[in-house]
């Protein structure tokens, strides 16, 4: 018996769904949903004065309380509700990660694109400045901005200049108002973006369609926006996605060791640390003071790293044999 087949039929290509992709999307969605639903999951006592911390008892108790009806994840030093800080710390962490990653990506992309496109001595100077920033550790930047805030604070100025009132200028006011960790992360994390974009733009600038655009009189701004950036933006998207989790982990680390910052997750971990590693501490007797927030912090970093890896495979399918 003859089987008739369409002359132009092609076999269907099976699409392989990677478990890493599903996991990254689920985890990132989980944190986004918690951040958006924070007012419903953990209503604030005073919405006009929002806070990432809440004390469930007026009687200040140093001893942590186990999970109960009033505190779903228990309490830590001074009766701070761990569940409340876990929920609002998720929103705080997501906002910090997104804002720092997007801002550093913008700064690095702008500097790398303009430097590579102009070229010449200008390009050499900008890249040497970029190298100088790369050699400066973030921890030193955090300490620097923290010290600057201390020196520029009104109390310090009044202490040394008791006979006059000194108003801070524009730059000084920015340093006083900004979070030192946020400021350090933004100013000292843009260099990898600039380096990646710089290399990509140097390659694309030599292509024939860019030369053709110059011949027909297309403006430089339009060439960069319409012809160069769309072809170099994919590594920036991947790196920025990974940086969302990295920025949050860095902030939590600095807050935990006391270098500044206001990470709610790290503050709760710091308050409960003496019940884990101090005299008489135990990993099992007071598990609630570290386990929930530690899991949130670890999963937050893993989720955005996984998503960045999957975006890299999607935007560069040749890395996975064109099967994604």
C-alpha cells in the first residue's frame, strides 16, 4: 500500500525544554510576586511610615521565639518578626538589584559605545580610566563613601565649625542622601559592560553596512542607535540579569559585616547570628533565625544567575548546538 506524502513537507523539529530555564523563570517569578504582593502578605502597621522591620511585642525580649500564630517564622533579638522582614526584604532586594543593574548597564553601555565609536586618543584615555576603575575594589569604595557621609554630616560639621552653619553643595548633598553601598555599586560596577560593548562596537564599526550608512550621510547618533546598539546589546542583557542577584548578595554581605547599607535580610541574620555561632549557639535549637532568610538570599542569587545563563543560550544558540 502506497503512502502519499506532501512534496514539500518537512519533519517537525522537537523543541527541548531545559529544566534550568523552567526553574529560573519559576524562581524569578516567585520573588517578583512576593515583592508585588508584600502589602497583602505582610500589612504594615503604619503605611505612611513604611519600615522593613516590625516588633510584635512591646516587651523587648532578647531570646528568639519559635514560629507561632503571631510570628509565622518566629522572632529574633528584640522581638523582630522574621516573616515580616523576609517579605519586605524581598521587595527591597528586588528594587536594589534591578536599579543598580540597570543603571550600571546604562552607564557602561554609554561609555563603551561612545568610546569605541569615536576611537583615537579619546578611546585610549577612556579605556585607561576604565582599567583604573577596575583596579579599585568595591569594598574600598563602600568604606570611602561611608566615611564621606560621616564627614559631611551636619553633626560633624557643627563639631568643627561651631560658629557658622555650612550648607552642603549639590555633590555633597547627593553623597549624604545616597545609600553608600548603592553609590559604590553603581560607580564601580559599570566597567565590565564598557569593556564588552567596546569590543563589540569595534568589530561592528568595521562592517560594510556601517560604511554604507556613512556614505549615504546617516548621522552618527542614528548609526549608533539603529545599527550598532541592536547588534551588541545581547551580552549586556545577559550580564545585567546576572548582576541583579550579585548586587543583592554584595549589599547583604556589607550590611552583615557592618560596613553600611540597610539590607533587611542581612540585618535579621546579624541579629540572630549570636544564637548560632555565639556561646551556647546551635544550628538546630534556633533554626528559624537564619534558615528562612538564608534560603531566600541563596535562591535569589541562583535564580537570576540561571536566568542569565538561559538568556545567553537563547541569544547565542550556537553555544548549544542551535538547540534551545
